[in-house]
């Protein structure tokens, strides 16, 4: 979505290094799951599967920001 093949998710500096730099944001993140590095938040397979299905269905997605 950024057009930069070297772009990486940066949880600890998400706003500066992702949102401001690339003008994109994650939309539709589940309310019951902290917006953080998943390896530090949840190891429950069911949580990860639910999030995966949200990305697959585009319920959670990258949104290009406009002015």
C-alpha cells in the first residue's frame, strides 16, 4: 500500500514511522485487542486467527490517508 518494498511495521513508533512517513494507517483493528506487537500481546491462537480472518475479509485493512 505504501509503494515502498522496504516499508516495515514499526509498533513502537507507529505514528511517526508509519502514519506520518507513508500516509497510511490501520483501520478496523478489533477493540478487544491492544494495538501492539502481537508477539508481546497475545499468544492465543484463537486471537491470532480472528485477527487473520479480519485482514483476509478486509474488515481490518490499511487505509491510505488523504489531506
